[in-house]
C-alpha cells in the first residue's frame, strides 16, 4: 500500500507543481515563461525520483509503469494499482488547482499546436527517450545514483523544447488530470496513446540491447574458456 500512496503523492506533486506553474504564468501572477515552466517540471521530477525512488520506483507516469511491466523489472500485478494511484494523484491535483484558480479554461491541459500526426510523433518520441534514459540509468549499478538528475534533466529539456508545440506531456496521468478538470478532453486520446506507445517501444529496445550485451559477455566468457583450455 505504501508504494501506491507514494505514486499518488508523487504524481500529485508533478501535476500540481508543473501545471500550477503554467497557470501562474498564463495569468501573469508569476512571469515564468517556457524556461521557468520547464524548470518546474524538471525539478519536481528530479526531487520525486530522488526522495521516492527507493519506495515505489517513482514512476509517477502510467507510460513508465507499463514500460517497466513489459521488462519484468517489477511484478505485473502491481501495474493496475500503480496506474490508478497515479491517475488519482493527477486528478486530485487538478481538482485542487481548479478550486484555487476558478474560471480557468485549460488548467494546464495539453493541447497540440500542430497537426495530430506530428503531435503523436513528438509525444511518442519524447517518451521513448525518457523511458530509455530511465531504464539505462536505473538498471545500471554504476549509473543508478545519477538517475534522478538524468531523468529530471531530460524532462526539463523536452518540456522546454516541445512545450509550446504539444504541451510536452510524456505522461498520460499528467494530461488526464487537467483534461478532466477543465473539460478539454478532445485530444486526450493522443496524450494517452502516444506516451504509452513510446514507453513500450523504449522497453522493447532496451530488452534488445540487454540481450545483445548478454550474448556479447557470453561470447567473451566462452572465448576465455577456450583460450584457457588450449593453454
């Protein structure tokens, strides 16, 4: 249960802080601009992974949880509870923002400013890169301590570059919360399907790389054994 509560709290923080920054900027309460918004998202993710990673893995993203489930890193029976916890956290955060900022049209909802196909490509590609970074760093003992910084940095970069184009969601929960709270659900399917597609492709690619590394290591071991036998 502690893991699910952690996922809920982590996703709440992400949506409340990230989309809250968007709302503050749009209403000229605080002049953040795109750089400030990107920093907000990146910093929250960095802190979430750093402080919550040892408890739940700090997925705070259904696309990440689905990608991890495919790799077998954690038990698949936890997938649905993880996703529910993440969605609950996102919806609660957006609900609170709606209460604090009544009359807002979007509440930080992700709305594409480009053609749908291009938006799908951008969101899936960004999630692919995000998921791959998460897997490479979190599953390597030598790199694991840098996971929070690496993940936070890639979220910052992607939010900064793609924010004005697609909203840089990369996270179905991050889009579901504001969409439901604001009623802007017309493009929600895009922000659910694209990140999940990107996350799954990244997991398949990582498994491919992992398999190749294992084969390579096996070849080295066999070659060493043959050389030792000959000597």
